[in-house]
C-alpha cells in the first residue's frame, strides 16, 4: 500500500509540473519536479510521462527540430512554434477539432493529427515592436504582406 501511495504522489508531482510548464520536454519536466522532489529520479519521471501518454492523460507532441514534448491540453489543437524564442503555443482553429476527430478525406480515415505552424509569438512580436516601432511601421508600408508568405 505504501508503494501505491508513493506512486500516486510521484504522478501528482509530474502532472503538476506538466500543467505549470508550457509544452515541456521530458527533461524540462524532470528539472521542474526535481527542485521540489529531489528524490524522484529521472527514470521515474520519464516512466510516469510514458504511462500518462499511454493512458491518454497527456498528449505526446512531436514537432520538427525538437525533442518530444508533453501537452496536458487534450482538446484537439494545432501548435505554433515561435521562430524567435522557440516557444510552442496552442492554436485553436475553427473546424480543426471535427477534422481531427474523424473526417474521411479521399478514402483516408483521419483519427488524429499533428499540425505545426511557424511564426512569431505574441511576446516576441511585441518586443520587436517596442524595439523600433517606427522602423517596423515603415518596413510594413514597404514590404506589404511579407509576413504571411510562409503559409
Ligand atoms: Zn517568441
Ligand atoms: Zn498544445
């Protein structure tokens, strides 16, 4: 019984770290858990994360050029990765959920999806604006819709 209680506490600690962090990698979860629970080993944290993913309690997110990340937001959503700071943001698009949950396209039965957009997050775009607001407004006049070309 003592073992089961310890397991529950370990799971709680890992889950709390997940909710506090923003799409963390397993290593980031471990670093966060470790500060409050120094006795929790890296192996245990990784094992608990694997169990959560298997149970469907967290979503494993695989993005380009990044280690696997863990997401406690289970509602279907896409991700945006900031080109400047690397932050991963949730993007909720209209129609995305209904497609992700089971559309059939050209005979292909969709049962899940991983969509990654690239761009600049709110914080970084504000920072750029603050840095040289006048410059940017001049650039915008000259360059028009350049920022949308990647899509
Ligand atoms: Zn950013
Ligand atoms: Zn997410």
